[in-house]
C-alpha cells in the first residue's frame, strides 16, 4: 500500500495517508477539508558504502526528521 504526501489547499497543512484504493476520500487532519494536492515524495537511501543518496540540496520534506518537526 503506497503512502502519499499531501498539502491541504485550505490551510496548507502537510500530511501523509496510506491509500488502499484510488477512490478513497482524503481529508485534512487539521481542518477536515477534502481539497488537497498530492506532493512529490523524495526519500533518501543509504548506499553500500554508507553514504547518503539524498538528492543534492534536499533539506527534508518538513515531516518528522525532515527538518520541520523540531524533534532534533
């Protein structure tokens, strides 16, 4: 099951949803709006030599440990 990232068109909240079926209704967890735009997901992997394969200049998507959650 894919996890999609969205941004709410009403309040700009970023959120993720596991999508089981493409007809599944998506709603913002903050304002309950059903108007959301799917975002391009970028993820990092670790190469066999232990280096990061994160795209150059990418600082995170604003989610936990992506720079926007204040956990670090």
